[in-house]
C-alpha cells in the first residue's frame, strides 16, 4: 500500500507517432520508453525510492541506475563487470542525480545513434577488438530492456505513493 497520500492519476501518454522507416520506429519507441521510466522515478520520495518492495530487492532508483549502465554498455562500449551491483544506487545519490545521469547517458547514446545510418552495421565501439552488435539488435534489446524495467517501475511507483500513468 502506498505510504504517502494518493496522487492523482496522470494521463497515459499514447504510443509515439514516428516516421515510417525502421530506424524512426525503433528510435521513437525507445525514446518513448526512456522518457516514461525517467518520469516514473523523477520526484519519487526518499527513502521509498530506494526501498525494496519485493523479495528480490528491486527498487525504483536501482532500476534507473541499472538502465544507465545498460545504455552506456550497449551504445558507448562501457565495460560492466558486476551487473547485479548496477541495481543499487549509491547512498549519496539523490533521485535527481540518478535521473540526470540516466538522461546524460541517453543523450550520449543518441549522439552515437545519430551517426549510424545502417541498422545492419555493427555499433561503433570505443574499445577496439571488442565485438559489437548490430545497430538493429542494440535498439531492439534496449526497447526490450527498458520496457521490461518500465513495467517494474510502474508497479513500484504505485506501491510507493499511488502515482500511476506514463
């Protein structure tokens, strides 16, 4: 049950209108999901934003922290050696810090994607010799990963303070 007062239901944002090319559709849906999950975390109250509401330990702030690492690893080539630790934000990190870091990662990822004209080509990698997935695979994977965690975030945010909608 929510610990704070019930918030008004936000209107759901409809699926994005995109261009007709495969690239426009994939990037449009990814950006839609990115915006949705950042909005779910933004403004969530402490300490509930980092408190586990399920036995696995999943919490709202940790989900966005994890997605920051996924964006950076996938599109920027960052190496992550302990994925499980990415589900926890540092105690000193505020909600605003994690949201800003996520948005910065998305911005940098989009800069890389802006230079990718062939969905079948490998993503450019800053670490030579490291195999890279195709741009198509990377976009599809991030849509799946972000959508999955956005669904988790919907439930966790509603449990925190009753906020619903995208």
